[in-house]
């Protein structure tokens, strides 16, 4: 049976050398825990106007909620394998959500009816880990796939759903990430378990020989990459062994290589030991790496990537909401705008404890709460924690 808890849980202020005015405090109130201990949240993806957020679950289902109120909106059900990536961005329109899965499909969902409206299929044995829309018309779909079959990066024309190209020689292992550059719609970044970051120019006919722009060797299996910087010329890269590196992708230059990133973050956080990194977030040229503990606390650590690189004391700590590994963090930054900003919502987190938590700043006491849906997940087979970082 579910219980409602109304006790306010405060977040400890970090003992940092930062200006105290820059340290953010967050709390939870009136949260509802689930009783499905084996189900968990993979990813939280926002709609651009922040009117909806999509949540992928270990039950191969997507549920939609209001970021402002936490109200359940509906669910999309159709994947038969793990959902590896969600995104509202794409050429299909503002009401379409895209998801890719280990079942070898990418599906498009109408978030008003929750029905599948379109999609492409690689093959029954081809797991899809990541996707991105780009090209001169934004109708070129790229997907990163598993390496057990030859085609590691596939391309489709989204207008007619026809496969138009494949790349099979640039990577030798699972392609975990593909991203078209925000400021150059024809440049594609791919990252792989083989430790390589490849840049492709997708203008014209696409092939390994003529379209490979540059290659950077990170040295270990890559889990996530992302663009940042005022002109998006930089890439951050997190590996499955918790290292962090910063690259200028336009000239292939490594700006920082933090092989001991987890230790550096732990040393700057006296109250906790960082067990893993969840993600990186940015604002202009500023970058934060988000580290977490196995008991559910997470911190936002500023990254100084000049002079060899270092990780500073956390500027924000979120604790008391999760009791397990946090899988996804959705910040509701002031740059994004939207209705949540008027409510003082800092963001949402989801994790392996099956909880979806809303974090609010301490200047919004009237609605300060985290919300955890009892309908969020159903029981699923337990996944070995040692394989937490596997892309599939």
C-alpha cells in the first residue's frame, strides 16, 4: 500500500568555497513512494515549451506528465525492447514524440492521442541506441546501432521512411550516440564503445570514405556526448568508467582529459562519495557534471576545463528524494522559460528506485514538493547493477 509523506526534507548546504549566494537549496514535500521496487525510470525528455515531459520506463513503456503539476497525461505502449532514447525534437511537428528501442525500431507518437503515427525499422536483430534529426531540411534521420550486424550508423529520409545510407567502417563496436550539430545541420557526431568520436559531413551521398571529417580517440567506452559553448564548438564526453573529457570538435583538439573525474568530484563533496555520473548540463560556455551516489543523492559540479581541467565543489545538492541510482535529470532552467518557471521548479529526476521527483527552490514554499507516481512503473525483472552502464 502506498503512503503519503508530508514531512519536509531539507538539502544540506555544501561546504564549498563558492559564494554562499550561488549555492542553491532544494527540498521535497508531500511525496508518494511507489511499491514497485524493481521497476525504474530510464530517461526524462522535455517538450520544447515545457508543457509535457516524456518518461521512459523499464517496462518498455513511455508515460507523459505535466512538468508544472506532475499530472499524468497519458502513455505510449508499443515497444517490445528497452527504450534507449526519447526526444520531442524532429520534423514531424510539436505534438510528436520519437523513441528508439532495442527492438530495432524508431517510433513516432502523437502525444494528443498517444497512438503511433509513423516509424522506421532496422531489423529484428538490430538494436537502436540513439537517433538524431538533421540535414539541410531536418528530414535526415541518423541512428546509432549495435555492432553485431555490419551497419552501425543508419540513415533514413524521414519524408518517405526510406533508408538512404549506412556507415559500417568508421566504428568497430556499438554506436551509443549520434547527434547532428546544433549550428551545422550537416555535421554528425557519433560516439561508440570503441572509444572513438567521429565527425561526418552528411551533405551529398553518405559513405565512410568520403564523409568522415575527423576522428578523436577518447581511450575508453563512450556513454554520452553533448554539445556546449556559445557557438556549440565544444563537446563533453562521459565514459562508462566515469571519465570526463572536453573536446573542440571543429579542430579535433582535446581541451581537458579528466581520467580521475569521479575522485575529483568526491574530493570536492565532503559529505558523500560520487559513485557515478548521470549527465552533463551547460549554459553557454559553463559546464556542470552531475554526479550521484548509490543511495540517491546527486550534486551539480562545475567543470573548469582550462589549464588541464578540474571539478569544483557542487553548486547544488539534491538529496532525500531517491533511495537508489538516479538515471535521468531534467533541469527546468530559466533559459528554457515555460510555465514551470513561474512555479519555482528547479527540475525533475528519475531513477532505479522507480521514483519521479520534482525539485523546487526554497522560495516557493507554498508548492514545494516532490511527486512520485504510484502508477509510474510495474514490476520488471531485476537488472544486474554491475551492468548499469550498458547501453542496452
